[in-house]
C-alpha cells in the first residue's frame, strides 16, 4: 500500500489568517503555538485576535530557540502546554518549523499547521526536517509520515521580511528543477517520482519570468503578483516536488558544490545557503552541456546579484581542490544521469570561470 499527502495552502495578505478557524477546527480545538521570537512578534498580532474570536483555545506560546536540534525539540515535547494541545502551530522560518516537525513526531505525529514568515525554503510544506547540533553542526535529516495539515501564507509578512531571504530562497528553488531532472534522467520512474520531476520544472520557470520583479517588490516591501508567484514557487511548488521525489532525486551537484564551498569559513558565515546553491546550478548546467540554458540564467544572475564565479563567493581557483574533496564525498551525486567524476566537475568549474 502506498499513501502520499500533498501540501495544502492558503495565500493572501493578512487575510490569509482569517481562514485558520475554519480549516483548523475540524482537526482539534486546543492549540500550542511554537515559533521564532521575531516571527511570533510579526505573526501573533494578526493571528491572536482571530484565535481569540474563535472557539480555538491557546494552551501556550513557546519560543523554539535558535537551532533545530533534537535536544530542544525534546524539551518542547515534554512541556505540559504542548502535550495537552490537540494541534501545533509552527510559526517562523525553516529552523522553527523543522523543530515543530520533530516535536510532532515525538508526540505520535501530532497534527501541525505552518505559518512561514520568510520565503526562503519549502520547510512549511515538506515532511523532512534538517537537524543540527546545538552549536549548528549538521546532524541528519528527520522524516515525518506527512507534512503540515495546511500552510497559511501571509505574503504581506513575507514581503516585509529582510530581502536576503527571498533572494536566497529563489537561488535554492532553481536547483529543485535541474537537480531532479538530472538525477532521474533515464530512470524508470514511479508515478510519484514522475509527478515530482514534472512539477519541479515549475520551480525555475516563475523565477526566470518573475524573479527580478519579485525582488524589486521585496526591496519596496510592496506585494505584487510577481512576488506572490515567487513565494508559491519557493514554499509550495518545491514542497510538492520534494514530497513526491525519492531521496536520490531530491539533490545533486548544485548542493554538493554548496557543501564543498561551505567548508570555507568565509563562505559559510558570509553567504547564504540558497546563494551558494545558485552558483552550484551553473556548475551543474556547465557539466551537463546545457550551455544555452546556463547562459540564459547568467544574464538573470547578473541582474539578481547571484554568484556566477568563485570570486563572487570570496574564493579563487586555489579553493577548487577543497571544494571537490567535500562535493565528491557527500552522496548527492550518487544517483545521476551518468557518473559524475571529480575531473568532470573540476573542468566545469574552470569552464565557468572563463565565461
């Protein structure tokens, strides 16, 4: 037997939260709210009056901390206001939402709903959590049986968030098109994987079409159709693709390059994950001889300010061996259209440097 759940969502301005009582109440009445400190300060002034004027009961509001780690998730899961709740609300960015996923799992898959406050990842609609040690060393991926029951997207909150989040989120989302296509090419796909690969194409196209306009909206802190479309691509489309694809199709060279570049402290501390992944997409397209596609993106990258060479990440060609050491050690390229060799990746990086 095979059961799969796909993301459900509501998008709007502050009015998106008005749908909460109608959608949440059939699942439960007692709600515990968990989120980031800043996220709660942005979302709760809008959400709290709606909850107070409904028959939903708030058992508690908890600041999740600063890291998605098992230690903090277990602390939260043991709290009486969490154990006594019927449902959980996860409010914030990826780390806060991923923490609630672990709490849900620890409590027998307690139902949860998500309220993203930045448009940077698909955490609000995916069923996987990236876990770290308390001092931010990546630990592992934690998988749930299903993702959030529903995702409530207040795009007004998202457009008022720091621009860097949607900027980097777009960079990461582009990879969700090219990596699954490259990983799954030539494979006999299940229904779910074929659906995921097909949907993944919708991760990059809106960014190619609307990315520049969406970034300008974010800089002005003014919602637009372009901005909303990009939020949906980052949060929802990527979540659908991630949910449908098997693990081997969910990542490839773009992320491997990111992990390699991030071994340098300057990159890890001064550049965002999605920003680094966007550079990795160009390496992947170069390796795969998709030169026309790469060059189309190069023009967009320059307008968006994404990295197109090692120098944009504060590196030079001397860093290539260390990048490759890590990129070839991680499993991301194990499932690919053809063997991805160290020599081929090195040549692709050098070729990109000459463009």
